C-alpha cells in the first residue's frame, strides 16, 4: 500500500520567514543541485516579507479611528497590490525551480500547494504555502 505524498507540517503562530523557508525546503525535498534556484525562491519570500512588514508599519501610523471609509478602502487596496506584487515576484523564481524539478518532485510540490491551506482553514484560500506574511484578509476594510 503506497503512502500518500508527504504532508506539509502546519505553520506555527508567529512563524518567521526563515522558518517558513526551511519548512518549505524540506516539504519540497529540495536537492543540493536545486539549491541555487531554491535560493532565488527563498530570497523572493524574504523580499515579500520585508515589503509587507513595511506596509503594515506604514498603515499603523494612522489610528483606525482616524480613518475615513475612503482611507480604509485605499489601505485595503495597498494590501491587495502588495499581495499581487509579491505573487509576481515569487512566481518568477518558483516557476524556474518548478520547471527544473523531476515529475515526482513536481507532484510533491503540487500536493504541498494544493493542501497547505484547505486542510487548516474553513475560509476560502486566499494564499498558498508561501504567504503567512501576507495579511490579505478578505474582510480587512471592515475589521475596525
């Protein structure tokens, strides 16, 4: 009886980008030959986390009670744009790595992405295994 593909370990609250990089590296079974391509993926993850941290810090400068409805929507727009920019950054590097993977490793990657959020969240999936650093909440404008 064949065991299913390895399951990605659940993320811990407060997981850092470096912890996430290592978790995914293990889950994707990155080989030493793939390290240069993986390093580009890891760097994209780090850049995305820095960009999101910067946006969060900027957003927190204005107290929520001082935000108008328009300010709130613009803030949401900035988070959505950061999410799209981060995805574009990550896709560029991850596609190169994925294209170089053998088919059995691609199936592992597909499973990691396919199951990463669905198993842990009753909410619709709005980000994959790379994005614990993107607080892209569908309800963000109404969270005050």
